[in-house]
C-alpha cells in the first residue's frame, strides 16, 4: 500500500518512536542496553545490608499510593480523599486491615533513604541535587508493598534519558531485556529474597521476569558485566566503585573522583605555575574547552569580582601572589583530559 508523508493511507499512521534516534547511536540493542546499565548506579551491598539490618528495629511501613485500593481509618471508616498528600497527613491508614503510611509524593521516603545511607540527593530540584539528570527506578516495582518500596536493593539511579523504559510493557523486547538485566544484577549483588527472609520480611517476586526466545540470558549477561567492571555502585561516603569478580569472589574497585583530583593534584600544580602565558590561557573559554572540555574558564581573578561567581568554588587559590576562583564544573568525562594536562605539566614543569 502506498504511503503519503510516511503515513499509511488506510488505518492509522506509522508508529514514530522518539527513542529510535538514541538507538541509532549504537550497533545493536544489546550495546544500547549495556550503555544504559553502564551509566546506572546501584548501591554497594554493604550499604544495602545496613538498611536491611535496620529493618529489624524499624520495619518498613511506607508505600506509594496505588490506584484501586480501599484506604480506611483504624476504626474501619472509609477514607474519601485519597490523594497521596491527604493520605500521608492522616499518618497510619489501613488496607485490608494492614497499617501503612502513604508516601507524600510517591518517592519522598526513597529519596530520604538514599540521602541517609549515601549522602546523595536525587530528584529534589536541580539546585540541590548531587546527582543531576537522574531518576530513581524501582527494579521489581511492587511499590504498594512496604518491603519493596523503600528497600535499596529494589531501586537504582538511572539516567534521565532512560526514564520511561522501565515503565513500558514487557512485550517491548528492548525494555524487557533492560528490566530483566537490572533484576539479574540486583540478584547477583544483593540476593534480596534470601536477605529479606533472614529478617523475617519475606518478598515473593524477586526473580527474573519473562524471557522470550532470542533474549540474552540476563543472569549470564549480568555475570559478564560484573567481570568486565561495567557495574557502578555508590558507597556509604557517596563515592563510586566498580564491581569486579575473580572466580566466585565479588570485590569492588574504588573510582578516583574528579573533584579529588581537582582539589588535590590539579590545584597544587596550578599554585606552582610559573608560565604567565599558561595562567592567561586558563582564564579563557577557548583554551579550557580545547584542553579540558570545559565550557568555563578554569581561573577567574578574584579582584575583578565582588562575590564568588556561579560555577566556581568558594575558596580561592593563589598563583604568583594573585587570588583566583577555581571552576567547579568538572564531570567524570573530564578526567582523562585532566590527567593528560597534569602529566604534561609534570613533564614540562610549566
């Protein structure tokens, strides 16, 4: 049947999927899935174990509001206003005789747990976030069950560009395999079913979802990604590690923070600079873009400004008797250029 402007003449228009452009960047869907997983953050098992142990004294009770539930007061009276905020204000409410607390906005308790155990702030407003352009993704869902909703083994921190993928129907091959891989990784590093049974908080559905013919085996895939050091975990102090595995032993390799390099070695090299030309170059966007990939000058003279400019650290550094503000907009992908510049400095003694 002929098409006009990409639409079928009879029936409905062709499906236009906004995610197709992303997939075109990769050679295969598997490669795209590994890219997303490689930029997703799980939690270090020690962090998860701390939270699970705390459940013994303070059992989880908070849930996300679910549609179709019959929410009632302790005396059995039906609750008419069932928005998340209204239910949360009532404190403990009851569903099928079980007392729960409905989360105020659907993720408040989850964000609080992340902050409590890692120090990171996610999805609380761009100016506050320590992890920007990420969302919190529940791996198994079941968010109307308190044992699932706020348990850190049941959520990861996913790049914003992959936000909707885990909410799609499992009939979508790409999304099904991504979700199953998330589950396989969580099973490998947390053993959540066993851990929750140990504290007498059993969870029923912590297995891999439906696997279709042609799907890659998620558990084997997860093992390979762990072996290849492709899985990120957030530690108790907020730093990041890569999981690795030798034989049957899983261990963790701490990643060097960019901010640690900037505030340490890089700042020390800047303080020792002798070349006026390099000092001038570091005050230009062109040089900093070319050498480091930054969109801001690395140095700004303090005497030319009454207050600390946005995108710069509060504390100044002194170079050849002059105070400068130091750019703080460093990201993980700047690390290689940063290291190259430091090595060049050490070699040439600029």
